[in-house]
C-alpha cells in the first residue's frame, strides 16, 4: 500500500508495503473541516502531516497585503517535514484546508524512531526537501525577476510622466509667452488704429473746419453742406473712438454687464460684417463670474469674432450659453469655410497665429476646457465651459 487516494506517497516510496501499513497505523488520524488553518507561518511546530483525502492550500504571508498562493496539496502529499529535523523552527508558510480533509499526523519522536529503523526514508525526505528548496529558490528568483521587471516598468512610467510634466511646463510657458505677445500685438494694433484712423479723421475734420471758416461768409450754402459732412464725419469718429475704447478696456462690462456686453459685441459685429446673428444667452451672466473671468470671456468672444471676420467668410453666427451643474458653457458656431485642426496645430509655432492658443490659455486659467471643432467647408464650433464664481484667477488685461 504505497498509494493514498489516487497517488503514491512519494516520501515513503522506499519503504516496503508492510512498513507503510505499520507506519500509517502508528500515525494519528485527524479530520479537519474546510477552512482549518493546519499550520501557521511564523509559528513553531514539530508535526509532519500526510494528506489522506481532501485538498489543502499553501499560502505565504496569509492575511497580509502580500498574501500569495504557493500551491495545492493533494492526497499522498506531505507537509511540515522541516519540523521533523528542526522541531523549534518556525513554519515558513501556512497550510489551510480548502475542503474538509483527513490527515495523518506524525510527531517528532515517531519520525526519529522511523529513521532509526529505515534510514532510507531519510534519503527520500532529504531529496524531497532539497527539491522543495530548489523550487522555492527558483520561485524566489522568478519573483525577484518579476519585481525587477515591474520596478523597471514603473521607473520608465515615472520617467515618461516626468517628461510629460516638463513638456506641459514648457507648453505653459510657451502659452504664457503667447498671451504676452498677443497683448503686445493688440497694443500695436490699437496704436496703429489710433494713429491711422483717428489721426486721419481728425485731420479731415481740421481741414473741413478750415474750409467752413473760409466759406462761411463768402458762400454760406457750401459752408452748410460742408458742415453736414463734418457732422457725419464726427459721428463716425465718435463711433470709432467708442469701438477703440471698448477694445482697449471692455468698460462695457462694467456699464452693461457681461450678457449685454456680449450681445452688443455680437450684434455690432454681425452688423459690421453683414452676418445673421443668433444670440441665445441668459441674462445676468455677470453675477456668476469674477470680473477677471468676465474679461477673459469677453476677450475670447472678441478673438473668436476676429477669427470669423478674418478667416471664416461666414454668413451666420450662433452664440449659445447654457448653465448647468456649477458650470457655464459657451458655444460660438459659424457656418464659414472651416479649417483642419491638424493642419493649424501642426504648423510651426512661429507660423501659427496666437488667437486660438491665447483663447485656450484664458479658458485654462479660469479652470475650464476649450474645445474646437472645425471641418473644411462645414464651419467652426468653439465651445468652452467655465466654473461659476472663481474669484482668484490671474488674468492678462
Ligand atoms: N472661425 C474660423 N474659420 C475658419 N478658420 C479659422 C477660424 N478660426 C481660426 N481659423 C484658422 O485657424 C488659424 C489659427 O487661428 P489663430 O490662432 O486665431 O491665428 P490667426 O487668426 O492669427 O491666424 C487661422 O489662421 C485659420 O486658418
Ligand atoms: Mg486669430
């Protein structure tokens, strides 16, 4: 009887059947219900066990974060044999009954007696032990290799993340530089406009005034006609000054509030560029944002409209603003010629305009996200969401 259950008893393979029968008869039989912890890692033990039936599992670091399943024990398998040599040694793993099981239990003293009678058993045990040690050693090496691999991977990921952070920082400073450059450009444009347009208009007015002075006595009818022209020019000048001053500092925000300022901006733009405007914006937006955020939103609208006039050749423009869950979403849609995002964003930074980048930066500073959808021939959609009432943004003026 060298078998147990369906298998042999490897540990006692060298014993004659009669001795195995004797041996098994001398061993204590124990029954354990499912889930019983038969030996416990880290606890001393001097018993060796042989599985009669049922299934057991060997577990390392049981109940900790590092818990690992090492293998199953089937009928015929023995465990705890180390304790037969070193009864004070601590168990190196735990064994738990996966199912209800029956076991033979051998005490240290019984084992010594067995060895005296059958030294060949010592050989079997030593060979089993060395095999186990070898497997454990290999497993440890495999685990170490796996841990090394994971470490190397984590290191690579860390490096990658670090690279991304550096890239983001570079992008950020690039965008900040863009914002500053855009401001500079805007100042240049305003100064040019002041010089060219207002300077020119004032010069014309000066000439007209001189003309009127000359004609007023000689030719009152001519003087009167000239007066009318001058008045029309003055109206135009007043309008231009207003527009310029709005551009320099959107004082309209203070005078009208954000909703009305945006309405005014969009309607004026539509009138000037002969566009059909559809404006769906709830009243009182100004109550939802700090002044800095309002300026940002207003500037984003200005840039979007400038882009439409410069690039889109659109015939209609829709502006829709909706509020939900602590956010306000802004949408500007034109039906113009559209563009390919990859093409524009693929351009060298030096060949790329700064409008879209600046808009993105403004939205980012307000804690929101800008989304651009555009397709050639299908118009452009600019949308962004801004969290309500954030009073602490830094804003380029
Ligand atoms: N509404 C639009 N319709 C068509 N093309 C647009 C629109 N807005 C932006 N674009 C395209 O995106 C490019 C980048 O825009 P932007 O960053 O504002 O720079 P710029 O206006 O100075 O060229 C433009 O050159 C244009 O090709
Ligand atoms: Mg632009």
